[in-house]
C-alpha cells in the first residue's frame, strides 16, 4: 500500500471491515440466517462507500468481494 495514503486516512483490511459489519448485523438481528447477514452486510457496505473509497488492486480484496456477492 502507498505509505502516504495510510498516513492520510485510517486504513483497515476489507475482510476486517466486512467481518465487523457482519458481527454488528448479527447482534442487531440474531434471527437472520448467515446468507441474510451477508446480503445485509453487502447492502450496508455499498450504501456507505462512495467514490473516495480507495482500494489497491489486491487478490484478497477480489476474493472477499466475490465471496460476498454469492
């Protein structure tokens, strides 16, 4: 990752962001199935991310996004 970006913005891995979001959703709605939690995490993530979201080309990111899309 570009060091200047890390200094300018708080950085975290996409998998940590998604995992934390899924934990919050599960706490809010424990009755949801795992598939429903993933769908809700995807919906919330998409609604919060804007054009300023920066992500370096990263195989782990591509795998995580593909996994969430299923």
